[in-house]
C-alpha cells in the first residue's frame, strides 16, 4: 500500500487532568487532538481526525466514504444505524437513508431478534471473538492478521513522524 501522510503538529489542549480516583491531578503526556491528510497511490484523498477534547462526544468512532454515486456513513455512537446517500434521482428527493441493523444483517441477527432492537458495544466484541475463534477452528486466516496489523502500525508511526517533523511522510519509506 502506498500512502502519503501530512500532519500538522498535534496539540495537548488540557495540560492536566483529574486522576481517575479523584485524588488530585496529573500531567497529560499524550495529544488531545490530531489530524492527518492522506493520499493513496490511486489518487484518493482523505482525512483522519481525533479529539479527546470535543465536547458532547462520548466515544465517537465515525467514518464517511464519499464517492461519485453517493456516500456512506457510520458513527459508533449510533452503531445500529448506517447512513447512505445516493446521488441519483430528482434533487428534491435526494437525501440520506437510514438503515437500521437487525435480523436481516448477519451477524447482528444473533443479537437483534427483531427490527429496531439495539446492538451494544459488548455484542461487537463477541462478534469479533467469534470471528477469530472460527478462523482458528477452520484453519483459515483471521482478519486483520499480523501483517495487516503491522501496516496499521506503520500508518500510526507515519502520522506521528509527520506531526513531529511537519513534513509529508510516504509510508513506503518507513
């Protein structure tokens, strides 16, 4: 995978935070916000952004994929919904469609006995563990495997390097 990354310096917004036990405060050593601009070898561009200081967010993990025919969105804070936008038809009728996960969407069907029931974060962990154990049982590769995880780690280090040097980093050079 060829990937170029450009990051502005990450920021520590809050220099100290309360200790979890409520007994004082401690210095913060990791960034509160970070953003990366990415460009893939095929020309596709994107941005990755994280913030621990965004008011109102609990544990948001969200992504959007934009294409020529529309887009798709997922937000972990609304994990039972998938937003789809199709760039077709009369403009007055265009808009997002919300797909609610349920019994028609394996493997969620094991946890959602009827439409409109909610899937929880712990249910996702069970699905992930089941996928891993099934791969081991069936002697087939699990995903992500160690090679793929190493590629993820390279991206993380490229982002950190770009933020530190304030220069574009090419993944192939790591």
